[in-house]
């Protein structure tokens, strides 16, 4: 049957959606956390409903073919968990909106003690409407925002939202207002009617494949709360004995937290998992992967064993304690899959050389197929010690002098690691300590007269607190020989320092920096890996072969 969206949305009362969830007619799948909205977001949402503003359509996935893991509760509210007979209807888009309303209109206690194992920060869902305020942005308040004495002194000023769907409780509250302020009576009616009469469109996705559903959900949620294919896999593989996201969090804490890598992107974990299961890392294929994972649940342990070794490798070899400092994310996937069943020490020198070569050759800037070939080349290199370049174009390296990218660029991250290596040569451990302690904050761009933003010759590896003083000392030529050597400031560059125009200095130093990268790192690595002659793409030359050259007094 052809995948299809319903042609016309069905418009229903919002309260009926909450009833469908309460009775299990709509289930909340384990695609994502039930709720991650802040109070400010939830408060604005209540204001929109009260004002009658549109809140967007809810999207439902209706299927007869899939049994999806679903949540058994929303905070303290139990949800039906009995097997679904017939068509299953799952809330695809709208979890944040529905959870916000379900909690506020039905909650009878604080949610702060729930969902701790998922580290969801649920504050307080007992919400009141202030019937006296004229400021609509101050209409809705949590119970924690209202002093208890204020409620006790004037209990009819604040209408609890969790009674407006309960006719008897709402009537009792209104009776207490009967002899009071008519304004409060009218306002209570307005609030109750706003929520009880609010309608919302529902769009249904019928008989869709898991690939279509996952891609749709990823696109829908790219504007809001975190959702990924890993969350879809959690829903497809969930059982009382196997919770993928819970195991993911446990393994992050166990394997990655010791190296500061516990917050690694879920997409990296997913790609490593796919490799472990023999799946295509660039294809959204939750159905295939979920079936493989059900047959091989130990793949998660293997995946994190490889990631743990990878984190340890980058810590020990490059002092990297944050995965964002690795030049290319796919390098993490490549090394983690090469280390699924081994310790990094068995091939440390090969891995280090490969990181330098793949970074400087900008190996991962092309297609997904190119990346897959590069990963395969690495695994063969680790196993055999022989490196085979299988890509069509031979490797080439660009001079840093012409690069104007910011720190997110792999080529610029490579420069930071090269400066750390240089600092270690001049003063043992100096560069490594800076990278490990301060991460990217140690790679300072110094604003100087005449220097354009992005000029790599103005980047220095420094303690952040020392950057201002260093800039003053540089402009006034008060750096000693050791500092000049550590920061790769040649005699020729030193002579070009002009406090009124530092561009000639930074341009010359950028050439010094690349000279060091070329002679101390790139060419030795290329020789060891059998990749010579290596093409060097110069700043002002179209392309020249590598040649020896004096980079000055460094």
C-alpha cells in the first residue's frame, strides 16, 4: 500500500486527544523523551491557547504492521500498556505540546520526582491561572511560583488548571466565586472555555514504512526537541528487559565519562552501532537495524567498547577530552569501529598517522561513499600495517595561509593540535596540558591592528586568562626566545611586528605555521604511510610538488 498523509486534517477538540491518550487509543512512542520543554516554553504555550492562537497540527502514525515500544506513563500518570488489537495509533509530532497539557490539566502533584533515570528535568506541573491580573503574560503560574500564604489568604484568585476538565470540581470552584467578584467569575469561565473548546488539526500518516516515518519525524523535530534515528530504534526494540536509550546512558557513564566524552552526539553512536551490525551508516534504515539489534543486543556493548577505546586513544595521544575537538566526527566512527575488539595500544602509531593524514588531506569533505571507503582503508591499515589509498584522487594538502575558516573547520583544528605538538617539543607537556585543560578555549584568536578575522597567523595556543597579556607582550616585542619558538614566530616574522599594522606579521607567521605542519608532521607521516610524493596546494600557487625549504629561525 502506498505511503500517504491524509489529504485533509481532521479537526478535533484538544480535550478529546487527551482522552484518547488516557484510554490508550493514542500511544506515546519511545521516539524521544516525553518532555523537555522549559517552563518558559510551556507558559507561552498556555498563553497561545488562552488567546486562541494556532498551535500547529498534531501528527499521528497509524499502522497495522508494527508493534512499537511506548511509554507507560507521563510523569505520575499511568497510561494503558495492554497490547494493541487492530490499528495502532502513535503520536508522531506533538509530544511536547501534549505532555505539557496532559500534565497541567490532569496533574495533582509535583512531577519533580519522576523520570530521574532519564535525567529529564521536570519541575512542577501544577499550574494556576491568576484571575486578577490584567497582564496576559503573567496569567499562568506554577504552584512553586505562588507563595502558599497567598493561596491560603485568597484561594479563589487562582484557578487550578487541573480542575477545568473535571465538571464537579470546576462547579465547586465557581460556586465559591458566586458571592465574590463577578470579574473573577467571568475570567474563570474564559480560562475554562479556552481549554475545553480549543480545537486542533490532526494529520495522519497511514501505512508508512519505518524509513518514511523516521525521516519525517527527524525533519519535523529538527526545529524542536532532540529526536534521532536512535530514538526510533529504542521504540522498535523496547522490551521490559531491553531499553536502548537507558542502556545508552548507562554505557556513556561507564565507558565515556572517565574521558569527558559522555555527551558525544547520538548520531556518532548510531553510526558506530550500524557498523557493528553490518548496516549502511549513511542510510536511514531503522527496520533493518532494529531487527539486527534484536538478534544481537550485545552490539551496544561492542559499540561502546570501541568508543571507549577511541576516547582513551584521543585523550592519551592528543589530550582531547571533548569529542568536538576531533577534526572530523567520522574519524571517531572510523577508529571506534577499528577498535571494536582490540586495545588502541596495539596500533597506536598507525592510528595517529592516519588521523594526521586524513585531517590534512581533508579526506572526509566529500561523499558518504568516500567516507565509507576511507573507513575500510583504516581497518585494513590497522590489521595489516599496509595503507592503501583507495580513493580516485591522490591526497593533497592545502597551506593554512589561505584558510579563512573558523574553529569548526577540521583544517583549523589540525592547526591547534600541531601547535600543541610544537609546544610539547619546546617545553615538555606544555601544549598537551593546555588542550586537556582548556580544550578549544586555549586556541586563541588575537585581535590586532590590520588583521582580518580568520587570519590563521593570529591564532595562538595559550591559557585564556593570559591572552590579553600575551597580546601586549607580542605587540611590544617582549617575548623571550622560548616563547617565540613555542609559538612558531620566526626571526623574519618578528621583524615585521608593527603595533599599527600586524597583517604582514600574521601573513608571514601563517607561512611559518604551515612550514612546521608540512615538515614536522605531514611529510614524515606521508613517508611512513607510503604516500609520497604528496601534493601540496600552496597559498599563491595552483599546485606544486613538495619541495624542501627553510622555514626560518623557529
